[in-house]
C-alpha cells in the first residue's frame, strides 16, 4: 500500500538554501549596496551594442564605480583589522593576533573514517578508536624472554653499596621543614611525628 501511495502521490520536499559562502568581518551594508551598483553598471556597459558613445559613457561610469568600491573595501578591511587588534590586544597581548603574525595557528585535523584490515570503513568514533588501538598496540605477551627476566631480577634486588648510610632523624626533619604547607596535606602530621 505504501509503495502505491509513493507512486501515485507527488511528494514535495523543501530544499535548504545552500549557503556555503563565508561571511567576512569587514563587509558592511554599504559595501553590499556598492557591489550591486557596480554589477549593474557592468551589465549596462556589456549590454550596450550599437551606440559607441553611450557604451564609452557606461564604461567610464562602470570604471569609476569599481574604483570607488575597491577603495571602500580597502578602508573597511583596514578598519576591521584595527578594531580586531584593539579588542584582542587589550585583553591579551599574546592573543590571536600574535599567533597569526608568528604563524603559530595550526588547524585541527579530525579523523573522519579509517579503513579496517578487511577493507571496510569505520562508522563511528568507537570503531575508529578500536581500529587505532589494534594497529598501534599489539597484544601483550605474558611470556618473558631471557633479557626481560634479567631486567626483572636486577630490579627486584635491593641496591647495597658500601657507603650506604641510613637517613638520620635530623635530616628527615630538615627535609620536611623545607616543604610547602599548601602542597602537602599530610605535612602537619609528619611534622608532629618528627618533633
């Protein structure tokens, strides 16, 4: 029944307006009006075919409007940059402007999909993390080789040197006195124990 309805009824969908254009911070309403005026002058100039004098006048008007528009764009860009600089420099001198000038801004790269060993692609973050973990970290081998056994044996033996002397109570007390109270919670208890 649904398939019959889909075939017979006309289904309308609303299209979303594709607005991929980026807004620039220096563009103003005045510049938008000027751009439209320049485009109108250009169309008038291009559409004039037979009257050479009229074509020259329209070409002159178009060139004048275009030059004015370009100078206004330069002014607005400069003003926008000055405003941005004043706002960010007053809050933090080593802010975005400094990073931009020193070329220290890096774009963040995001992992979208990964190809698994069987050739299929990952669909979500959990699958991506599992694929990364499988590729980067091998399974732990519980059996130790001879070199690993030697290291374990060496580490487990206590180090005894001929000139090893136990710390005296006075040395421990001096070390505790040098510690900062704010960084260690149990410091007062230690001080009471060694006094």
